[in-house]
């Protein structure tokens, strides 16, 4: 019984690690897309300095992280509401 519990715990840990990697990858992709969109719009007004580009990338990364957290929280709330209704 103990080995079975340990095996399940190891599998769960592995699954959690995979999910974290996927979320991190999607966070980076989202941040990149946000930064690109902002830079494209700003480039219409003229060439931007490296400092501005760095600030855009940093802000895009923070925004992506917050957006994914909000989406995750909403999913958790939906799941909780559905389980309460059952």
C-alpha cells in the first residue's frame, strides 16, 4: 500500500512539473507577443531606444504573468462552483 501511495505521489509531482513548464512556456510566448505588438505600434512614431525596448519587455512579462494568474483563478472558481452544484 505504501509503495502505491508513493508511486501516485511521484506521478502527481511529475504531472505538476510538466504543467508548470507548459505554463512558463505559454507565459514567455504571451509576453513576447505583447511586447511585439507594443513595439510595432511605437515604431510607427519613430525608432525606440534600447531602454524603452527593455521597459516594454519587462512590462509585457509582468502583464503576461498577471493575465495567466487571472485566467487560472477564474478556472479554479468555475471548477469550485461546478463541484458545489453537484
